[in-house]
C-alpha cells in the first residue's frame, strides 16, 4: 500500500458512512465496494457501503446538528471552515496523489484539485461576513423593510469521479458558512478520496463538536442516491454528473417541490479567429482537449477555426500531440493519464466510428496505447477529427480526448456553429479584435454560462460562479453570489409606530 494512503487513514477495508462525530465511522452493513485504480486496474482498497439503516442514522444526526449549527454566528462558522482549509493545506500532497491514484489525472492536476479546495475554504471564510441582505424603502410611515437569508437545512451533495474532492468543497464549504449541514454521496468510482477528506477534517469536527455537520454516505445510486432524491428532509440536492442523471434528479426532486442544483454535461468549443495569437491558442487547446484525458466537463471538444489559419494551426497541433508523454499519472513527467475504465474507452471508440460514418476524418490518434508498467489501465492517443459542421456525434459529450475541428469563414458563422449544440457550459474565443471579442460576449454571442477571451475553456477560477445553460442544467456553484442557492430568502417588515396602515392604501377600519 502506498505511503500516502496510510497518511490519509485509508485501510484495506474501510467503512462507508460517517457523521464526523466522536465515534468516527459507522459500522456499515452494506455490500463491499472495491476501488480499482485506472492506472493499472489493480484494487486499492475496499469500502463497506452504507445500507438503509446507516442512511437513517446519518440523517437523524444531521437533523440534530442543523438545529445547533444554524444558530452559530456565520463568522464563527467561517472560523471552522478556515481550520478545515488549514487541514487541507497540511495534506495537499498525499490527498492530491490519492486523487491521481483513484481517478487517473496527473499529479499536477490532482494537487491542483486540492488547492482548489483550499482556495474555496479561503473564499468561504470571507463570505461568512458577507451574507448580505437588502434594505428597502417602505411606503408606510414608521415602517422598516429588509430581507435576510437563512440556512436551508440538510444539503445533499452528489459528486462524480472526475473531480472527486473539489466539487464537494464548492458545495460543502459554502453551505457550511451559510449554516447548512451536508450529506455527501461520493462517486462509487472514487470512494477513497471522500473517506480521506472526512479523515482530514475529523480533528476539526472533533474540536468543535460538529457531529452531523459534515456527513458522508457511500453507496450506489440505486440504494443511496434515490433515497436522497426522494427524501423531503433534504431541501436541496446538488448534483454533478451527466445530463441523463441530471434529468432524473430534476424530475424526482422537483416532484416533491425540493430544489436541485445541477452541473451537467459540457460540449465546449474554442473559436480561433484569423487574427488570433496562435501560440497562445495552441497551449489553451492542448490543455483543454487533453487535460484529465478529456474527462472534464470543461474539456475542449470542438475547435472552430478560421479557414485562413486552419492548416498551419493543425500542423502545429498534431506535432504537439505526437510528443505528449502518456503513461502513469503518478510520474511527474507524464501529461496525460488513463481513461477511467474500459467502458470510457469503448465510448471513445464508438464516437470515432460514428464520426467516420458521418463524414469525419481522423487526422491523428484514437488508438489504444500500452505504457510500460501500466498493464490493466486503459490509455489512448488523444484524437483530432476534421469534421463537417453538421456531424451528428458532435452533439454528444463523449468523456474522452476527442477534438472535432470545424472551419468557418466569418464570425457570425463561427458563433452560430458554436451555439449549435444542446449543452452550454464553457466557451472561448482567441482574437485580437475588440469587435469579435465583444460580439462573442454579447447577448447575441456565446450562449454558455462561461465565456472567455484569449483563455481556454478549462480551468475556471473559484471567484466566478461556475455553471452553464441548456442541458448543462442552469446551476451555479463556487463564487459570486452562488451562496444564495444554499439559503432561503425572507422579507421582513417592522412597524415601529402606533398606527396600522395597510399597503396600497387599503382601508379596513373596524371599531
């Protein structure tokens, strides 16, 4: 077993549920779940999943904790989150390496994901003194009107494999300073990273007697996920994953009039104009298309490039692709690790076959490769596909490193091509033209939740609200005023006079 697993408290067999209380991990009674590393397909450790009784025990503890936690002043909740951030700083390297081992992204990205958690903690600490409401002017004399924000209760957080810890922090740390308690259902592909996070924050929870504030339940979507969706004790479910699963979440939670915060699929494009800085664009396209082996929701999947620069740019892009070190992501010289599993590899093969059938032409890559010492992992050459503008497979989000290249003649055509997909997460344009960039950012431009100029689609900062439109779900997490999703708004009117005037001048006099 790797040394960093021992540092993080990961054993050969681990329990799959905790309330963060003094008793530590529950003696869960569900089925065993083996976590396999995508690096070599070998087992890392086993988790005993939670069953229905475990779930009920955690919910009961969370409900009790909420009654205490919501009454603690927000700045003091912020101090707790600050110590969680400090704990994450102390374990950044081992947790980052565990992300790499269990998910397959390179070490730089794994540690970068933990740094995102740390940054999120810092952001949440500042936010704890800024949960602002508004003061309004009353039409009635000697009346004061204002609004304030109160915590919701239990926030359910369902995360996916490709960002196994950062997405938890976007939700949990903001929700915590807002006064909510958290029930985390981690991906069944990456349960060990979730267990490690709970182990890291356990001393902080013990210090402040926070049993029930930061909860984790590991189990299947069928057993635990469905319970969360139907559970009226959970007013908000935040879910990151595929559009298909997001539809299910929206349907079930909406039927009980609960709230859902959805971060779903992306089908992101970069437009390269005729006046673009091609050196800058090249770096952005390579990281956007190849980073995390194409398994980010913000991965660059489409390149819409002006016909005058297409040939020269593609020649340079293919040259870079041929030199990419692919292999064990724990090796710091490697820039691209494996796909998460063979199923992801089959999806990539099917997408490339569909691209060829629809008139696309593979310019480079797409083959499976076998790096030394990585037997059992699914490694591929990233693919570049020259595509007609109406290629059907381009409508789909294939979670793999496939970059479709489409040429255009004028900016209006480029923006129309850009918006002609069902997803709307991240977007970018590379240009030196003020007119092009402003058109791209206008109401008639990109229809995505994130639109960048001379920056790629992948790698958003935590200060901006993260999320997208259309089939991406419409949710917003992380920065800006995303905190409002985790709270309920209340309008207050105070009469400090001796009369009782009614609004709109209505008279209703009684003796």
